[in-house]
């Protein structure tokens, strides 16, 4: 299994279409050398400012998606 370090350098855009949220961003992807003492996982690194912006953008996208749901489905019970 290949593992990677992914560093977010810039958030560019975010949109949703047909149940999928698409995020445009600039990233640096580097292969991570395999180590015996660590589990094989891919790591995502982003600065705190980008993490805060991403959180705000995701909240906005979810709010827009919730508006599209019929009133009977907005309560959280399906």
C-alpha cells in the first residue's frame, strides 16, 4: 500500500452538485516512506487558517444542501 503526505497550500473553490461536494485546492503530494513502527495511512496537513476556512466553507455548503431538502426531512429524522 502506498502512503502519502498531502499538504494543502491554497483553497480555491468549493461547490456542490448532485450530492457531491467538490473542493478546488492547490496541494503538494509527496510519497511517504514506509516505516515499520507506523501504520500505513495517508496524512493530510493544512495550516490552521486553511482549516478554519475549510470548516466555514463546508458549513455553508451543508446549509445550502439542507435548504434543498423537503421540510419533512430537515428535522434529522428520516
